[in-house]
C-alpha cells in the first residue's frame, strides 16, 4: 500500500470537512523540517562534540545544554523567513523573538520547547521537541508577551517530536492525534499511527516519586492507593515508569495508556508547579485530549488556564481519562 507522508496527510486535511489553512500547513511543514535537522544533531551525539553544557543559563536559571541552544537556533532560523509567523517564543528565550524586518510577517505565533528532557541527553536517553501554534490576535501591531497569553483551548496546532530508537512526530490540528515516523533514508515523515486513542483505563503511572514527601494530600492518597496494588482499594497492581523526558513519558501514554503527574507540591508551590504551561503543558494537553485522554492541573482543565506569563508553570495530570478524573475528584474532595 502507498505510504501516506506528512505532506499528503496535511493536504488531505486541508480538503476535509475540518479544513486547515494552507499557511498553517506550510508552517507545520517548516517545523517538521527543522525537527529533522534537530534529529540529525541529536543522533550524532559526541561524534560532533554536542553533549554537555553550553556554559550558559536560560531565563529560568537552568544550565543550558549545547543541544538546547542548537535546537533553539535551528527552530528560529527555519521559521523566521517563511512568512507564516508574527513571532516566536521559546523556553530558551526570555521574551518573544520577532520576525526580522527583511521578511514578511504572518498570522501565527509559534511557541516551543526546543529540547525537552535535556538532562537525558548526556546519558543517551530519549529527548524531544514540543511546539504549539496560536493565532496572533487581530490588530496586534507590535508583538509582545501579551499576544501569546491565550488559553491552550485556542491552539490551532500542537505537536512533539521524540528522538528515540526511531524519530517520531505526533501532531494535532484539532482533528484527532496522528503519529508519523521519520524514514531516515528517504527523509520522509510517514503516517504510521493514524488517529491515536489513549485507553480510558490503565495499570501504569508516571511520577517523580522522589518528591513524595512534598505532595499534597490528594496526590498522596491517589499514588498510595496505586502502590497498595491488589491489597488496596483499587484491587489491582499498578506498574510505574519515569523517563524524566516529558515527551517520552507522554509518548508511552499515547501508545499504551497510563497517567502522568507532575503535581503541585510543597517544593514547587511558589513557582506554581514544575512544567511550563505555554510550551509543555498546553501542547501536550491538546494532543492528549484529541486522543481521547484528559489533562488537568488537578483543579482545572489545563486548556482552560488563562496564562499570565510566557514561562508560567502549572501542575500537570494527564493521560487515561478514568485515572485523571479520579485524581481531579480526590482534589475536589480535599479542597
Ligand atoms: P526541559 O528539559 O525542557 O527543561 O524539561 C524537563 C522537564 C520534563 O521533560 C520532565 O518531565 C521533567 O522536567 C523532569 O523533571 P525531574 O527532573 O523532576 O524528573
Ligand atoms: Mn530546560
Ligand atoms: Mn521540557
Ligand atoms: Mn527544554
């Protein structure tokens, strides 16, 4: 059977009863091309001397890896000249990156986490790229942070790439969630996982359990019940996984179900959580909801959170619907 490429998929989406604008299609193709280049760099590892720290910090005080900086540059350069964007924002930049005057400006805003899970890069464990596309509010003359501060519900597209044993691109334009695998010989994105559905129930959870003593009571209760297994109120055993690359953990959940939590705790409370709303939580929440799963802060749907800053953090609970709903119920009972 003929292979469906990303280009064919997007053109067919343009012709469907939920059509996407041709400019959005072209923008996604540019991002997908940049991701291919990042994949090549990630794959070279220390042959190209790309592991280790860059020697600089980002605006959040994290030590930047060389590949954080390279992936950020590749995405900025690939996307600045296409004419589809009004501006970009990134984990690695304090404020918006404006389109240089020599290029035309477009109607969209692109937000990204150029390299997710970068603490894993030096140990050769999967990392990824996450992106989100918003419309630039009409009438915006000079783009500043406020143009980006739209609830995730307003995203027009979101996706991530996972650089694992194979490189995959998982994408939503609001009509389901679809997975493409990079054919490295042909340089083509091949549709391998059409219409991904997350099972409603699961026996697998993902959380950084080293923070257990800081968790709030509803999370203590929920994880405690899972750990009691067949002897506890859930009357079944649960398995645990934690990659510490959100892309890899979320990808596993899309592939076989599960629940992922990076909840509010006593240590991250003053930051509002750990993961970043605009370029981690929102795109992943859109992807997960489009695959039939759920995504919550524990108290509110992530996609309904009104952002107040480009680098704002939020608690994240996402994955199999029944489990996420249980965690939300435990929060409601405790509050
Ligand atoms: P990034 O590498 O883009 O800064 O993101 C890291 C995030 C996320 O990928 C992961 O789920 C989480 O941080 C890991 O946190 P712990 O170190 O607490 O496990
Ligand atoms: Mn980081
Ligand atoms: Mn990240
Ligand atoms: Mn990152």
